C-alpha cells in the first residue's frame, strides 16, 4: 500500500491510506467515530467546544509543507489517518529479523505483543486530553489557550492513528481494544488509564508546561522507538506523529522559559537579590524558582517511571521480535542484535547506588531513559541561561534517578534529589522541600486566573517572543463564544 503525500478530505475520515477502497476498515472506523465524538464532547476541553480556535490541520505528509492554519471549532476538527510515505525496500533494522523485508502485515507469532504496544501508546493519547480538559478556564492568554487546544486535538488525532492500526490489522480483538480506549478515563477508580503518569491530575498551567516538556518527551522517545519497528505501518504512523509531537514539547519548553523570564524580570524590578526568598517573591504575583524546581522534580520523576524497569525482559522480547527498537536505531553503529553487548545500569547494591553492567538486551529501557535524560537537559540549559543573564545565582537541575520513584530499581527506597539514600523519617521531614506541598499547590492555584483579552497575559508569565504562524502576540487566537 503506497501512501499519498496529500490527504483525501472528501470523506468523513480524512486519510492518505486509501480508506475509500478498504470498505471493511472504513465501516469499522465509521462505527467507532460517533463514540469518539461523544468522548470528545464529554472529556475534551470543557467550556470551549463552540469557540473558534486558530488551529493547524494536516493536509499532507510532505515535510516541506504539511499543515494549514485556520479558525475551526474543535468538534469539527478534521481528525485524520496519516502515515508517512513508504520507504521502498525497507528492511527490519534490528533484532532476530534484522535485514529481512519489513512487514506490511502483522507477523502471527508477534501479534499479541504488537497489539499490546499499540494499545499502550494509544491509551496515552486520550488520557492527556482528559487530564487537561479544565485548563482553558484559567488560561493565562489566548495564545496559551490556543496552544493547549492544538495539543489536545493532535492527541486526539494520535488516538485515531492507533485505532486505525487496531481496526485494520487486529480484527475483532482490535475493535474491542479500540472501544476500550474510549471507555477508560484518566484518574478513574474503576477504569483508569494504563500508565501511572496519565492518571495524575493536571491542576494548573505550570503542571501543563511541565507535562508537555517532560511527559510528552517520554512520548517522543517511545514514538522514535516504535518508528524503528519492523512492522511498517506502525513505523510510518509514528514517523508522522513525531512531526506533530514536536510542537507539544515546544509548548512546554517555551512555556517554562516564559515563566522563568517573568519571575526574573519581576525580581529585578523589585530589587530582590535572593531568588530563594519566597516570602518576598510570591507577593509579586510570579512563581518563585524553588517552586519551579519542585514541580520539575515531580514531573521528571513521574516521566522516568513511564520507561518501566531498568532491566526488562519485555523490552528485550520486543527488540528481538523486531517490533520496538532503540532511539535512532539506524544511526547506532553495532550489530543491531545485541547478542554479546552490555550496558551500564544504575542499581541498588548493598545499600549503595552503583553502576552495574547488564546484558544490553535487557537494559534497553535504561538506555532509552538515558537518551531521554540527555534530551531533557537541553531545556534546562536554556532556562538557566535566562536566570544567569538576569544576574541570579540559581540553577534548575534534574534530580537523581533514585529520587521519588514508584517503578524500577529504586521504588522501595527514599533518596534526596542529590541521590543520597535516606530513611522514612528523614523523607517525611524533607519531602516538602523537594516536591510541591499543598501550600505550593494552593499558591500556584491562586495565580490561575483567566486572561481572555486579546494581547493580555497573566502576571506570572511573559509574552512569547513570536506568535504562532508568524502572527503577532495580540492576535485573536481564540474567539470565545459568550
């Protein structure tokens, strides 16, 4: 099946996979479509379904020009099924099938494992929409509101992407899984989302920026790994999803940059020399740097847990099967089978954190997590540069990987952000120094007042340097129905 560069918008479901000739799958998706719209109305952005939003919509998968911008009501957004162009003569790039032709159909012996990978990825997409559904009511500007809604509709499209694979390639099982993706709810006691970070609340905009920086970056790493897959339709689906995912991380990185900038500007204007003097900084109506560090600690560690255990036979099996590779697999210079390779893993050994060489095959989660951490550091360099240029001696840092963990080697111990192991009593005393307290949450919540006037921004965040689609900062990004 060759993929068109342009998208067919003549049907209810825009696509570039020839749905009109695939009546069985088209019918299955048309049956699923009303349930999706019901889910969107129930769990999508609350209070803004009738607002006109300046959104980008994909009309092509050509990297030189793939999106157009226009006003659209979100329930009328054209969610489509878009796969990157097929590479001729593509081979399985890793594992036991290395060098064999990439699969266009599901290999029978790997069917269950592949379906599980697709379902887990699919489950994260609607979860984040559910977590963020109330944020429009406290948007710090129309610019930020528009970015939130762009992230939301694209997460919705990413759900469509995974549902297409389930409907097309997994028969009745796939249809049942697609229905379940609409039944689960983030934070539900009865039917929660599958991964822990996607059941956490996103109560405020700082949480949203941290989520889009750290948790969506985990999504980037997972999509890169699945984009290497020997199952070609999954690879091509994830390659195009990465095009959209970049904007989500941009929203997080620039959002935090603007919070840091505004805090530094306010402290300078007030003549405050000590950025840790919360009693002086908070009355300025900005978020102090120590609280930013606590929120960073929380979201980074929640995102680390998404990578699973450092040593994992499941990851090894998916790699051996040719289903999920490493980050930028084809650029790595080795045999792509890892039969005799090792990789250093941080482990708890006799009460100490030590690096231990493990078989590289079972340490794939650790390697991907290391790649993730290196990617995270880039944002911190930019945020710290803002602080330094403002003349303040303060650095935002990533906490040690043993800190605040619920999955993996360090889930049973407590450690400081510097990686010093401590007992339960010490943790109880110091926890609120390192993670957001109820008081911190209440303070942030007190700043979350809506700013819906064109060109207006909340006191705690700086305007962007440039707008979306080269529009000015005072552009009416959202036309709110009153």
